[in-house]
């Protein structure tokens, strides 16, 4: 699914999730209200993604909509080669999008 890469930490985070359960007659799609919801901290690991989600779907065959909150850990680039790869990928994407304006 779609992902967002922080230009502060170069961590890549998913921004869309799906939860479904036949037993509970549940099918939900959750999408970040906006991508840039990275939270930096000095108490735990460098940063993690937490934020508001817009929810749509069905529960017991009835359409539902709403909002949710998610805190997501485990998307940290811990090796130097991994970090450098994330930096170059992010910069290439940013520069490619403005290339036509130069």
C-alpha cells in the first residue's frame, strides 16, 4: 500500500491499512488523515508514526465511517547503508518531481 518517507529521519511508514474479519462481519479501510504524523522522542527510539486515520467500511453489512488513532513502531532504518539508501531514494523522488520546473 501507500507509504510516506520522513525527510527528517528517512523512515518509511505505511499510510493505509485494512482490517477484515468474517467472524465479526467486519471490513474496514483506514487511511492516514495526512501522511506527516511522525513523532520524535528522546525517551524511546528516534521516531515513530502516530496519528489520525479516516475509517470507512462495513460492520454487519452496514456502511460505517469514522476516525481512529494509530501508533506504529518498527519502521526505523538502523544500519548506515539502509539509512543512506533511504536518503538517496527520498532525494531522488523529491528532485524528480521538481525537475520540470528547473
